[in-house]
C-alpha cells in the first residue's frame, strides 16, 4: 500500500463520488449471463490502488421498490426515522433510509413476530401463528428465503407498522466489493470492474442484485455520482517479477488477473504467466477473450487453459484442466510459482484447492498429509493466495 493510499482524503467512511466513464456488455448475444465491463473515473480524487485491490461501491435500492414499500406503509417518505443500526446523530427522512441506507431483503423471524402482534386480521394471525410454531422452524426458514420485506407487507396488510417500527427490522445497506480489473500502471486515473449482473425471481417477483443492477441500470455515465472507496488487499502480484504466476479465475473471478497481466506486462516482469479460465460457452462467455489471446500470441501469457462447461456433453471445469496438466503444474510449483484463485468460495475454490492437493500429492510422490504441509508452506510464503466470495 502506498503512502498516497494511506493519506487519502477518501475512505469507506468518506467515499469518493466517482463517475462511470463507460460500460459495455462482455457476453455475446445468446449468453445466459449478463457480465459488464465498467470503467470508473477516479479523476478529482487522490485515490490510488494496486493490482489485487477491490473497489467498494455504496449502492442505492430500486426507486420502484422504495415506492411500493412507502405505499404499503401508508407513508409519504418524509417521515423522520432513526434506525438504531445506523447510529445517526439525528433522524433522516424515511425515503432516504429506504433508498440508500437500509437493505430491503433477507427478512428474519423478528418481522414475522411483529406482524403477528400488530395485525388486526384473525386470518392473518392464524397464518402467522402457524409459521411461528416450533414445529414450523424449517418451513419458516424456506418461506423467508423466498421473500423480501415488500412481500411481507403485501401479504399481511392487516398489520399496520409505523415507519420507525418498520425500519427497526432492516439491516444496514453495506457496500459491495468488486475486484479491480485494471492496473494503475496502465490506467492511473481509472478503475475497471467486471460485474455479473444479478437478476432472478422468487415468490413470483422479479429480484435483483442491489449493487450490480444499480451500476448496470441506474447509474448514468458521467452524471450519477457513485460513492466509492478503494479496499486494499493482501492479494497481489509477486514482489519479485521473475516469479511465475498461475492464476485460476473462472467467470468474473478473472477480473484481478486481467489487472495482474497489465501490471506485469507494464513492469516488464520476466516471470511466466498461466491462466485457467472457465465459463459456460466459449462463443458467448469468454470474458476478455481477445485480450487473453493477444497476450498469448505475444508471448506475455505462457499458457491459457480453458474450461467451457457446456460446450460438450460432459461438463469440464478449471479443476479438471488442472488435473490434466498436473505434471506441468507441479513443475511450475517446484520452480517457485505463485498460485492464485479468485471466485466462488462455496464450490469452485474448494474444488480447486482439492485439485491442488491432489496434483502435489500425485506428482510429488507425497501422502495427502505431506501435500497438506506443502500447501501450508505455500500459504506461509504467500505463494498461495485466494480472493474468494
């Protein structure tokens, strides 16, 4: 982290009102995914970043969802509220709280209990009592997973909550962190992001990822200020440019590795680079494919192993490509290569970690406990780094 970063005027507590300079769709027509490349201007800030850092974005909720909540509450939006979870010095208008300060999703048992206590409808009381019964614990969990706060107000109109009573049930709207997909050596006044736009449906309602659709749909380029800050990370290129890099980043997990490549090419790093990338279809989902193939052709990227899971009958993933190239992977590791993983923590990162242990065990002639010790040493030496979410 640089001194400039340490002394910046802007931080998580005082985010910079950045502007979106440009954005484009990365997927080709016919893709099941919507992944966007966003260019954020840092002009006018003193923010600095390094490859491996993330950009924190403070999003706003959808205006139409806020409007529906106000209608269901019978409120104007001007009512003063003091959500305890925000620790504010003075009340703020309800509309501001619902738009930019509080999360409107993930209701808990507590709101169900409040609705049961407040409703004047005997039918609603009976339904809520059934959900709150001890034997309905699993039923309630699943029921809540399918709903957001707007659903509950709509389904139980007999329960009249005051604006303050309602906001007391909401969590703080947290910033979202996105891995930076650019190098400051190449783009000193810009930050590039690779954003998977989340859209889905539950309980017959369209749902969205708050931050991803905020950036994709509601932020107007060059005009809408977006509160942002740089989140510095342990994740980063080797200090020694002669070290090799093995990067595993399927889907949007490829973002920091685009930054790594820009950084190492700009710095003239002599170490080799190897990328494992995967997604659904090569024709529609090869994120930054033209850049990776250009680096490969120029000799800047030594190896590019691709796993497009749905381009053949049997699904193929990045961990399968690792196993197929086990001997070469082991040779790079033995030569001191740094190993990086970015992406989904629940499945991909675990599967990649298992494959790494298997490769080391098989190729190194080790028992699994010995391979585990080898990996532990890699982590200790900062040769095995993960950025997972």
